[in-house]
């Protein structure tokens, strides 16, 4: 009975680490706080045009979605061991937006609660 409990705990620990490997989801032009289990020494973003990382302190990193797409983040401790090694997926929050199509022109409006032109970055058409 006791051996079964040990095996069950080991299996659930393995599931916990597998579930921790999910993508980090960000929204363009919004920030998210990432708290670390142990102090970080190095933070690397694969493509800084997609996401940005700012180190607040040794255990807190603020991620900001900059452009649409997928990149990765690697955070290492002083010994070079990975604390975080995950993909970052940056998308848009379409929940409160409306698009107006006029042939080839697309205008995106942010309707919260009144509709106004939405910020779209450098490459977007207003």
C-alpha cells in the first residue's frame, strides 16, 4: 500500500512538470508578470520583435507582447540551469474590437464602450 502511494506521488509530480510546459500566452501591447521559483541570472527572448522581457528583480520578470507570432524564452540561474524554457505565443485580444472592411482597407475599432481607432503598431493599416 505504501509503495503504491510513492508511485502515485511520483506520477503526479511528473504530470505537474509536463503541465508546466504549456505555452506562455500574451496579448499584444499588454504585460504579464512571470514569477520564478528561484533567482534568475540570464533572460533570453528568441525574437524581441514578438515579446520583450524586463527583469524587475531576481525572481520577477515582466513579459510584454510586442508583435504577433511565436518565439521562446529561456531563463537561467547563476549555474546555467534552465528555470524557464518555454514558447511564448503572442496574439490579439479581439473580444472588444470591431473591424470595418472597405475593399482593401481595414479599420480596427476598439469598442470599450465607445468605438475608437485601435492601436495596431507599425505594420498595420488603419
